[in-house]
C-alpha cells in the first residue's frame, strides 16, 4: 500500500497505478493499510479501474476485499475477460469470486482463497481445478460463518456430488492441499 511509504495523495497514486498497470508483475490490493479517512471517503478505491484492463505481465496477485464495499465481485468481466497468462500466484480474501473469472483460467501454481464464496457444488470446484494442471498449492479456507461488519458473506454449503463414480481431476504437480473449514461446508 502506498501509505506505508508516506504517500498522502491517493488520487495521484491511483492515477499513476492505472497509467502504469500494464507493467505490474506483482499487485497486492490491501485497503487495510490505508488511512480510515481514505477508505471511508472512497470505499472502492478505484480497484475496478486497476482491474478492468488486461495485465499482461502480472505474475502474482493478492486481493483483500475486507474494506472494498461493492467492489468485491471478481467475475468474467475482470481484466476485460483476458486470461493473465503469466499469473502464477493468486490469493483472494473476502471477495466474491465467480468460477468464470479469468484469474481462475491462468496457469496458476498457487491458489489461496479465504472467506470468499466461489463454488456452490463439489462439481463446480472440480471443474475449476481441472483447468489448473500446473497447480502445486491449493489453500482454501472458509472461516467466517455469519454476516458482520468485517466479513460480509454467508458461506454457502457445497452440494455433494450425486455421481456414483465421480470424475477424477489430474493435478500432476500438486504438492500441498489445505482446507480450513467446518466439515458441514464440504460434505
């Protein structure tokens, strides 16, 4: 966040970020590092402007949607629908991430999703994983259970697969899987 380095003019910083976004290799959107006055006066912080166009050099992206208000939806329109072909590391917290989001079509090696509704069924989860053959680390956590001021989502339970022989997903590079949730969410 720019404020950790003493930048006080968010409008100027935002304009520079948007103007040079095609050069980003790493982007960490964490509004908790911004002064309360900035977040209160501009809750979406221009995040949509940063993420509306393709980011061709992006290799690492982290988004903490805790204070982003209405800008928490990451869907198929993100990055103008363009898949970020260099993106390897994705971390999402407190955002509504749609399975159709181009971020989930990138050649990810690491995927971390916390307190963010994504899938409504085990089948949808497997569909997402099936297009991530380079995945090495999958870390999924559902730690918030009720709507409150800091965590805005009620996490839906995943509907179980009704297939007698559920299909398998080939993830030849997968080394680590962490699932942090109550058992009711995934059964």
